[in-house]
């Protein structure tokens, strides 16, 4: 009888020790977790928004900013100059349009959204040309470029169409998506940047903004 009681006591003591060990281990894990949470640092990938903290902050603050669209913020800066050729070999420079409100539009014949917005650009070119506005369409097509000319004629394009190159694309921060547009005021400075297809009304509003600027 005494022996059975001793066995029971030993079992109870063993179970008690196991429970105490488990509770202690749980408490230690909780303390370690709390310390880890207190010391936690959120890491941002090096390539996020060009690795520029100011760009990240701008994207967070303004979802419509160039940074949020994956563009280099060139607003308020002089538009990079360029001289490009039309499909038939004529040279055209941005400087040729000094004092005008200019929409530099990067596009391509294979770009479906570009095809949707092109009739809008044609209409807006016709409506605002008399006020000193012009579109400069920079094609990102690969050679041969005869297709660009054929496409533009078929669409009834009424503004200069130019053949782009890597130099111009890099000057504007790298054109990774199409269409991409830069709205340049009469003073030669970029006012608005957009990436991707936007509504015709938004395009028109942006045109009105650059028409309202004063030349330098």
C-alpha cells in the first residue's frame, strides 16, 4: 500500500515538473517574440522606386505622381531636347517648337492602348493647334519604318510622327511602357507626365494646363 502511494506521488511529481517546464518554455518563447517584434525593421528592396527614398515617399503621398506610375519625376525641369527623323527621313527637333505647348507621346503601331488614344490625339491636335499646341508622336517601333508611315497615314495622323531611339528614351528616364506622354509648357518645362492609357478628358485637361503656361 505504501509502495503504491509512493509510485503515485512520484507520478504526480513528474507530471508537475513537466507542466512547470512547459509553462516556463512558453513564457520564454513569448518574451523572445515580443522582443523580436519590438526590434522589427521593415526592409524595402533596393530597387523599389529607383532606390530613392524621396521617390518612395512621393509615390505614397500621391498615387498619380510620376513615381507611382514608374516614371522619373521630370516635372518643373526643362524637357530634354532631341532631333529625330520622320519615317521619310526629315529631321525634326524639339527646339523647332519653342514657345509652343507640346505633347511628346511615345507610342508604337503594335501597342493596343496607343491605337485607342491616337484618334483622341488627332482630334485634340485639330482643336488646339491654332492656340499653339502640337503633338509630337515618337514611335518605338523596330525597323523597317515604312509600316509606321503607312499606319500613320491610315489613321489620319495630323501631327509629326518621329522615329525614336534609345538616346531619347533614356533622356526621358527610360520609357518602359506605352503609351507614355510628357506635357511640355511654353517655357520648355515638363508640366505633366502620364504612363499608360488615360481618358480623353484627362488628356484635354493636361493640354489646357500647358496652353496656359507662359513662354520663357
